[in-house]
C-alpha cells in the first residue's frame, strides 16, 4: 500500500473512516513506512484505537458470561431486572426487565449511572431494537408513601417481570430478589455494571423515568424536575421551601413531610 500520493489531510479523513471490516493492520504498517511524521502519528493513533476497541470487546463479552453459562445449562430466556428512582424526593420508582439475545451488539453498554444522557438515549433505542422482550413498570408516589420506598422498588421489579411479553426462565437481579415470582433468580451485587441484561434494564428504566420527570416539569413548573429529576439538590430544596410540595412529592420523605402541599 503506497500512501505517498495522499496528503496528510486526506490520510486523516481516510483513517477516521476505516471500518472494522477493513484491514486496519495493513494501514498501520503502511503509515509506519511513510516518511512523514504526520503519517506515523496516524499509525500510533490507529493502533490506540484498535487497542481500545479490543478492550471494549472483551468488556462487553464479559458482561454476557453469566447469561452464556445459563444458556449452556439449557436456560432459554434470561431477564435482567433493575430499578431506578429510589432516592428522589418526587416522582415514581421505575423498574425494567430486559431479555437480551446472547449475540446482542450494544457498544458502550454500561451501568446507566456511568453514561451521559445522550449515550443512554442512544442505547435505549438499540436495546429496544435488539431485545427479545422488555417491560417497564412504575410504582407511583401515593403507593411509595403507603408501602415505603424499599417495598416499592421490589414491587416495581415484580410488575416489570409480570409485564414481559414472554415468561423468562431465569432472572438476574441487581443485588436483590424479586418477590412473588416463581422462576429461579440470581441476585448480582453491582449487576448493573457487571451483567448485560441488568445494565440494559437500568438504561431503559432511567430513560423512561427521566422522560416522566421532564413531563412533570411541564405540569408542575418551578421545581426544576427536568434538571434534577426529583433528587434533593439545593435548587430543589429551595423550590420546595418556597412552593411547598407538589402532588408528585413523596410525603413519607423527611425533607417533604410537614410542608404545606400546593
């Protein structure tokens, strides 16, 4: 491969556009043979890119280890379960259940808390496209106040499992056990960062709840729900002091209780 007739600008564009199906190792060799320092710098950059892609591939592969082991034992449908919204002062608890195929390709999949909103939105769409099944369930504020937030989180997860369009054969749950279900389940501590289907569930639940809180911001202006999503930020506490609780505030939470509702 002779690259000498291409300018460095052309080479930069071409290298940036290289796909995984192309022989990128040959490009690295050709760039290293080029007499121009800029071309050799591009070789270094491309080599680092390949190393990062390889590391990401290994990380993603590891996220499916537990699921592959279950499939090897004859388990067909494995659902990952996670909930979000346990800590906020307002809004529902939301849980998701996701059944992923073992060959799902979800580059960047991770615990929703580690991802930017833009990355979560992108992955939310890809998870919905590739999942064999998924469901999202909510427990509203009045029920949270009645049964307490811990039980509300468990109930949201149970509802998500029940609402799946297919019955899973095994559940992988982020650090908890889902009550009231008959199928076997495995709690995975830190599962939203360790297990693909749990990470996928955390993303679907987070994107869904964030969208709900943006809608609540339009219904109940002044609290800043679109920015803090109901968490007890300083701005939220200031608004709560000025305005009193809204209908979606959790009266059982100490910073809310005792204030005059709107």
